[in-house]
C-alpha cells in the first residue's frame, strides 16, 4: 500500500514552497516550534497533524498567497503553516543561541528550537491548555529534572509577564503541585 | 477470518480515506463497514492522542448518518473490558454534538454495563494533571482533547465526498448504501457472506439486493 507519513508530506510541501519562493526571488526565515520541531530534532514522534508552527517571521501577503497554493496542491488545511505561536511572549531565555539550523532549502532559512526549549514551551503549553497532546509530547521529549524545572520557570515568567507578581503568588500552590505531577509522570 | 495486523492496517487506511489528517495518507481505496470502523476505533484510535482527537471529530461529524443499532450489535460481538469505557466516551461525545441524543441511550447503557471499573485507565500511557470531566465519567484518566480544531485534524471535504458517506448523506438507507459500497470491492461475494460483513440480517440484504438489481 502506498502510504505517506504526515512528516514526509509536510517536508514535500515545504520543498515545493521553497521552489515557489525561489521563482519569486523571495527568501524567508522560519523558526519552527511545536511537534514539527520535535520531529526535526530526530525524536520518534510517529503521528502528528498536518501543520507547522513557526515564530519570528511576520508573513507577507505574497508568502501567504504561496502557502495557499501549496495547501490546495497537497490538500492541507488552509493554515498548514502558521504563526499562531508568535503570540508567545516573552520567548524562552537564550532561544536565539539555542536554535538549530536545517539547510536543506535554498530560500527558506529553516531554524528549529532544540529539545531544551521545546520542553520549556511544552511545559507551559500543558499548564495553560491542559491538552493531552502536550503531555504526550513531553513524554516523547523525556525531560530531565532540571529541564522540567526550567519549564516551570518559563511558565512562571509567562504568568509574571501577563498577570503580574500578585497573580503568580496566588498560582504558586497549583504550580508546585503541577511540578510534583510532572516529576511523577515524566521521571519514572 | 481477518488477522488483527490486517485489521489494524485496514482501519488506518480507511481512516485516511475518510480524511483524517493524523494518519499516513494512502491513495488506495479501502472497504470497511462504517459502524465497524467506529467500534474498532476504541481499539486502534487510542494509539496516540492526535489520532484519537481526529477520530472523535470524525465520529461527531458522521453521527447523524450512523446506525446506533448496528454499532450496538458489533460492539457486543467485538469489544471487551476497557474498550467499552472508550466506546462510552465516544457516544457521550456524539450525544453532546447531536440534536437527537436519545437514540444513543442504549449504547450508553451497554457501555456503562460493560465498562471496566476496577482501576482508572491511562488511555495514552500518561496521567492527567487535570482530568477532563467527560473522560472521568468513563473512568479514564486523561487530559482534554483539542476537539474544536476541526480543520487541523480532519479534511472535511474528503470525508463528505467519500462514496459511502456521500450516499448516506443523500438519504440512501443504511442497508442500501452498505450494499452498494461493499459491491465496489466485493463483486462476487455471496449474499450470505455480505450480510455477515456488513452486519445486516440476511433477509434485509436479500430484499435490498433484489431492488438494487432491478434499478441497475
């Protein structure tokens, strides 16, 4: 049976997007986060959805038009490549210096977050959204105790930034029980 | 008789035919009974949370054209232990998304009667920091699913243009649409075997086939 994994499909779509960018003489820089970044780090995440999340790029109209062409060709969701994650601020500390580079494309400077940063963002995502896919991804990422703690610090930074120190103090009991939960669940 | 490895591969291929965005895509068309697909999902869709999310979204979408009676029949024959907890969760979700929740009550009863109650089930191999209330109702320890992101998990156009789905949506009665879909893949199979494969009684299949031949 001729089957194609969702990762292969997305990489083919990116390859085609790169060709269109080349024809239009456009160069872009994408910093990939989310499950695609987990895959690019070489971890065994065997199933995913057909989308790529990126940050640090404000998409031009021309770029969006090209991604729509690819979406039609591959029957991907209209926002198969999206910048929804760009709203995360502040970003994890030192993210710029910990990015990895994938140089397979001529016109897409493809960067992706390393495992350390991916863990921080997933810990925060799981605390905020409480989605099963986030704890499942954390299992794949298999963090150490200190990586979990960095993730919790990043979560605290987010709460402090968006809601202030008083709210953070109110959330501390829950954050501590969250940390205990993550230790139990991810370090066994 | 189909072995479980074949059944597993066919389930995933059929799910790709229906438009799931979380399973490997295949261009090969697969026959599978729609209600059996729903029942077997309790076994195979739980492979990971993204596939399960896609599966629940699909079940919610096709719920109005599913036959609860057939699902009941297949579930009694096929499922065991914790699979009834998963079926209960699927049906509860359908009830929350349909305008006719009453017709699903018998399946809720069946699932409640047979569900596993001794320990809480970790469906995806992990516990939840905060257990989703609907999962909790079915003794499953799991976080929530991203059920609002329909386009991310399911290609609805592919689902709605699938031969069997399209026929049922057009108002073709279950037994007729099942026969017509089955015959694309199994032209020469006996009526008796077909009746077993599509989970209808022989008399209905015989009568429907006769009528279909008349209009062919």
